[in-house]
C-alpha cells in the first residue's frame, strides 16, 4: 500500500532537521469515523504521531518548535488532508533523559 | 456590518452555543473575523478553541485538553470554550490568527500557549500549574481559619494537590 504522505513527511523532516532520531506513526485508522473527518477524502493518512530528535530545537520553547514542523508540513496539512500531527520535539540531550517515542 | 456575538461555554454549566454565524469560508482573515476572534481570545483568562464542547468533545485531543484543564482546577468563571465545529469561519480563522494549523488551541491571558501535546507536556512538567497560578486562573482555595477549626469540618473536600 503506497504511503505518499508518510513518505513526504519523512523526507521533509529528515532534510530540514537532520534528526538523530525520527519516528513517524500513523494513527489515521483510529480517527476514520470521527466527526472531524466527516466528508473527508483522506482518511488513511490524516493523523500522525512524530518523534523528532534534533539539535535544531535547541534554545526554542515548545510552541516555536512545533511551528517549525507545522511550517514544513504546511502543504500536507492545508492541502493533503492531514488533520493532526502530534509532536514530540526534543534536543539530543533532552532525549537521552527519557528516550521514549510518542 | 457583520455583527458577532460570542457566547462563552462555561466549563461546568449547561451547554450554550457560540453564535458566530458562518458566511463564506475565508482563507484569509477578514477584519470582521479577526475582531470576532480577538473578542473570543479576550473573553476569559483561559480560552480553549476546541472541537465539540467541554461536555461533549468531538475529538480525542480536545477531550484530553479539557480534562487536563479540569484536573488543574481551572476556575470555570475564568474559562471559555469555543466549538470550531459549529462555525467554519471560526475553524479556519483561528488557524490563521494563531498561525497554528490544528485544534485544540489554548490561550491564557490572551497569549497562545499551544495545542494538546504542549498542554500535556506542560502538565507533566508542572509548567501548566505554574502558568495558571501565575495568571490567577485556578479555583481559589478556601482559607483555613486556625481560630475556628470546627469550620474545617464543614469545608468542602478539596482535591489533593499532586506533586
């Protein structure tokens, strides 16, 4: 089964953040019947959980980190029907203290 | 002139609807929409833009956020929730206004705090309690009067503080 959006997410994030760790999980099936997805064309790649560990996040508060990722995935969110991107954004130091994927 | 009235949905009382009337879905923020959103953001100390209502959330992330705010002991008098599913203009407008593509969105004292992940992370680290206390958004504790200990027997049982 092709996963174009998942692939695009991985490519973009790897390119922009050079993460030391990246985990991309697809939760779309858990939401396929929910009210917010009524009438949507994309129900198979609509909800993702990302864990990104990168130095790019150093010195930035959480909202700023999340905005960096949202800006990168703007097209997927605004045009490709991605509804939710849950994020865990850590620097390598923060990650070492608790290396658990979202 | 586009008139908007904005109704608050108190955390613990009966459901009342936000009555921003949708016109056409706007990609960019018209000044009317912007003003309506600003009134919403200013309407209470703690403002949550969510899917569904506090009593009936329509999305797991919105539900989780409401639950966390409840657990923190946010004062219902200082809280307002807006259901973006009721109003397409609000749903699109708030994303432009906050420069944030997802719902739920939490504002404290007119400042954007974050979505579900951020609220959860702050709840776990204690930062959320700190923020809410700093902005005086929590249910006030009743003062315990040392001179009249029998009052304590009638006092409401408060949730134990979690450290």
